[in-house]
DNA sequence: ATTAGCTGATGATAATTGTCACACGACATT
DNA sequence: AATGTCGTGTGACAATTATCATCAGCTAAT
């Protein structure tokens, strides 16, 4: 973990929710913001910690997870920049409900939550923008979880593979950033069954596997399995 | 469905998100708001409809549902007053992603969305309050769905019974407002298995059943099943 | 009054998923 | 070099869940 500088006025993420904000406010935010670098595996935020900062992901990939009522890990979603994971409970709770962990090297930008709230109080347009982003992010999480809930094992595994291919890497061959166990924790099945399913996909020549390397060679079939399998 | 009048200044729901709003704005909202009465079974909002109003539930009980990618009904959550179901996609989409149906006689209050947004733009404190409510409601939905996902059939059914007993009716005997089929659509299991599970709970003297009437007679056991079963 | 349709209920059987056991290799620790 | 841990992979078997068939009761429609 490592700290360095950038310029908010040129930040490509700024357009997302700092569209309607004064030069003054931008400068004030810019001077006190802190950027952090995390390596794959680092915990960025921890379930239960007090929420002090307003945090967003500038670069990288993270997972959101929590501990269930019977003490197992459960993955809630994966987020890349623009997905605003940290916004989730920022305005509705004193403490984080979820743990955020980097699953690829990541960079975050942390603003003081009090300062952001101060700007929000004085600038309704900014707050509306913000709300739209929060709403989009949570809608996405809800919808994804509902989609998964309705599928069987095979459909769920296919769905995850397609999620990484389409939404994260934009290509059919990629290196899986998570373990089989984590896929299992996300789709709510056992690790063994995830492994078995991947093996079957391989046997059926739908994907190729070399460790974490995945290559989707029959995308149509995989999509069909995701939908109806 | 039936329209009548009330006074916003005295509305017990007003405190929820109209705390920091001017007398003028309240009066302006009050004059153009429309209240609707729905009977059990009435559809209040329909998936795909354009979002024109800012709507909240004054009284009653509703279900949120959607059609899945393979054309089955799926229930997302149940909401009572203060749960603000309609807020869900109000700020992130042009159309409703979900259908809202009354499962008990219900009353809604509908405000013009444009007018609410106008106030939001000019009043950041109001918008912050609003965001907090939206955030709470969506957090709840996400958490409930994660809890259910991690349980087996018996735990899921127990969870639903406890949800109605504790969160909706505040008592251990109540009339189930939904069918077995709807329970199944909510917990992601088949109707037959829901019915079977209820029968087993009855056989094991955990609950009594008379049609839709449920009486929880061994709450401790039911809670244990919900957690570990 | 009869039919059709829906909900609730139960049983038999098939399909899906979980559990346990074991094996292998990579890697870190000692 | 020995040990332990973790991720991956596979098989056998048990548990869980879905599917299909059937039936009873109720209600709406004709």
C-alpha cells in the first residue's frame, strides 16, 4: 500500500459525479484527498469498520464480501472502476456491512466523508448525481443476485465466466482473478461442484482451462447454458 | 382503486424524508399529490412502465417482483410503509425494473417526480435524507437475498415465516398474505417443496396451519432452523 | 349444474447438489 | 528434507430438491 498524487481536475472519474461542483470545492477536495495503491489480495475495507471516508475505485478490480449468519464467507459482487462499491452503505450506516478486497492490483481515491456530505448539503444537483450512481450500483447488485438465484449450478458457473469475459475483460480469453472457492462463495454452491462443472465444460469443449487461464471457445453454447442450463 | 385527500403537514410519513423542506415546498407538493387506494391483488406499478411519479406506501403491504430471463415470476422483496419500495430505480432509470403488487389493501401517495427532483436540486439536505432512505431500503433487499441464498429449503421457509411474524405482523399467529407459490417464487424453490416443508413443520409441531393462518408454536426451533437448517 | 382453473396437498421417482475421502502439486516454514 | 497448508481435481455416496402424476376443494364462468 502506497500513496501518491494526482490532479482531480483532470481525473477521468471526475465526470461521473463531480459534474456539477464548483472549482472551489474541487480544489478543496483535491488538496485533502488520498490515493492508495493495493496489491491483489489486500483488504481495502473491513466489515464492521467505521465509515470515515468516501472512497472510490480508480483502477483495478475488487470483491465485496461478508460473513453470513453461520460464519461462512459470501461474495456479494465484483466491482471495477465506475461501479462505486464503497458508496453502498456510506449514507445509511455508521459501519461497513461488507469487506472490500482487491482481487487485482487496485488504486482507490479517498475523500473525507464529512467534506463530501458538506458539499452535498449545499449542492442538491451534486447529490442527485451521486444518488443516481448509488442507485445504479445497487440495482446492478440486486439484479445480478436475482439472476443467479434462479439458475442451476451449470447456469451459475457459465454466468460467472461470461461476467468476467464480457463485463470485466472484454475478451473471451482471460485469467480468472479468483479461485474456484471464491466462485463457489459467489454463486452459493460448493467448491467441488464448481470445479466439476468447469471440468465438464472443458470436456464438452466449451472452454479451455490452464490453471487460472480460461478460454471460451464456444461462447454461444456457454450463453445458452447460462440462460437455460 | 380510489382517490381521496389528506394533509401532508400532518402526515406521519412526512418525518421520514421531508424533514428539511420549506413550508412552501410542502404546500406545493401537498396540492398536487394524489393518493390511491389499492385492493389486495391490484397491480400498483408495472415492470417496464415509465417512471413518472415519486411514490411511497402509506399503508398496506406490497410485493416487488420481476420476470426472469427465462420468463418465470421472481419475487424480490416485500415492503411495508417506511420501506420505500418505489424509490428503488427512481433515480437511476427511465422505466421500472420491477412490478409492485398489493398483497394487502394498500394506500399510496404519489408525487410528481419532476417536482421532487426540482426540490432535490435546490435542497441538498433533503436529497441527503432521501439518499439515506434509498440506501437503507436497497441494503435491506441485498442483505435479505444474501441470507436466503445461503440457506437450504427448510431454512428458507423458516426465514420467510419469521419475516412475516417479526417484521410485518409483530406476532406469532398471523394470516399469510401470500400463496405457497409466492413463497416459492421468493425463496427460489418449487411450490411443492414449500408445501411439503410447511407440512413437516406442522407434523413436527413447530407451527399450526389452517389454510393461510399460521401459528408459530415453537419459535425457538423455527429460529434455529432458519439459522442452521 | 357443469366445466375449467387455481391452490393446496401427497407420493414416487429422477435430477441435482452436498459431503466425505483421497490424491497431487505448489509453496512456505522449520 | 520433512512438514503443513492450500488450491485443484476426482470418485463414491448421501442428502436435497425438482419433476411428474394425481387428487381434493374452492371459485369463477357459462
